[in-house]
């Protein structure tokens, strides 16, 4: 039988994890976060636990995923745990050493206490959080290829749904069409529930689509993204249905210039909060600081919201091949909101947006 070809990216990822474990004197690590498990092994199922040790690593899942795991999993051995992960742990078949890390940021108290009981006090349990973030923030070229494709799919869908916006359509109609078209173009699913919000509802940054019909003279915020081979896209554009007010056009101009400032200002070596401060200062100077209440952006990868956080508290130093969003917004309750968002890749001399669609105000 022909052996499975292992991705150099996953071999390198496992090597980095093992090196960090050794630097912290950890003999084993129990991984419970499914997004980390997929990043490290390729497994996309909804039930899985991973043990990484210096000598060998195992992915535990159940019978439903037997064939899927055999096809997808790289760099570790698959175990079909008929009686569950805790029972496998109790069996004593897996040599974990003396010091075991447990993902404290992605496990329930019930599961954590049960796993510690199964180990019978033979190992010292070390809770860890954000253990994998430093590796996941900086993307491998293999990952960037998939993220570019995810962004392309969402752009194609955006172009597809724009002509569907009319006086006889609702926000929910367009949101549902986005989800449908994402899959039609080859995505696994949405990376989050699409946001389609018009008129006063566009002033709610995370408005849920409603049965409201579109009206002439409204701004419409469309925030959308998909998952392609595990990787997320994220983009926002604000469009107008017919003529909009002078105030709306002025706010749109400010947000557009702020977003472009974020793109031209980002540099390797600056902190995330320094980039946020640059753009936030621009919006403050135009008198809308109070109306920009969220962070400038966030990392994107296996999850649509991950590190680094581009916010006033963002301490991460921006590095080459980090992927994050730049998405300033101004929200005027009872009137309208404007947000423009690109996902960007940090290069050696600045960022490169994954999105290519226009940021000029589109009037439908």
C-alpha cells in the first residue's frame, strides 16, 4: 500500500510545537481545541482529542470519523476510541511522561477534572493557554494559498449578490444567497453568519439580517466570509441603494480614507496597538472617535477571529506573513453605519490586501 504523503507544513508545525514543549520541560500536551487539531493534523471532524509527546503523537476520534481520519490525518497516529478519550487515557497504553500540558483555554471544567482523574495523579498537570498562537499567527505559504482562494470565493459571491439587492428583497434574502453561493463556488461553509444590514440597522456592527425590505436612500453593510479547506476569509463593503445623504457620503469618505491609511501605515516591527492608534487618531480628528467603538482588526486563519488583535490593547508585534483584517467603522445610531474591511497579509515592506474589489461607494 502506498504511504500517505505528509505536508512539510504540518511536519514543521509539529516540530515547532515539540520544541516549545521541550523549552518548557513538558513531556506531553493534551489538545482539545478542534481548530488547533485541524491546523496540526489536517483532521476536520467535529469530535477529536490530540496527545502530542516527544516520542509519538495520537489523534483520538470515534467510529463516525474512521474513514475521514484515515484520509485526512497527517503526522500523528489515529486511534478510534470506542469508549471515549478518557477511557483510552486511563488504559495506560500511552506514555505521557511526568509533566502534561492541558489546554485550559478550550476545555470544560467537567472534562478537565475527569481527565485528571484518569491520570490518577501520576503526572503533573500544567494548564496552558494561547500555547499555539505564536505559530498560528505567522502563516506558511501553503496556508496563504488557501486563504487567497477563500478571499477570491467571497469576492465572487459579493459580485453575484449585488444585483439581487432591490426594493423587493430583504436582508435575509441576501444573507441566505451569500451562504448558498459560497458553497456553489467551492467553500465548505460561511466563516460566520453573513451580516446584511441596511439603513438604521447598519449602525449595529453585528446586526443580524432581518425580514426588512431594502429602501432607496439607504446604506447597506455587507460583512461576509467563507471557509476553504479549513481557512477563513473576511471582508466588508458598504454600498448604497440609490442616492444617499451628504452626511452618509462624507462618513463613507472618512472610513475609506481611514481604511486606506491602515493599509499604508502597517509595517513589520510595529505593535498591533500602534497601527490601531494611527487609524483611530485619524477618525478622532474628524470628530467620530466615539462612533468607532471596536478594534481596527483581528487575525484570520483557521478561525475567522484569532490573534493578533489589532486594537488599543494589542501587544503583538506585526511580523511578515501575519494575516489580519483592517476594518474601521463609524456607526451613527438611528441613522446609518459604514464599515470597510480587507484581510491583509503582512509582507516585508507593508501589507497586501487579499481583496481586490473596489472601495469606492457602489451605488445600486
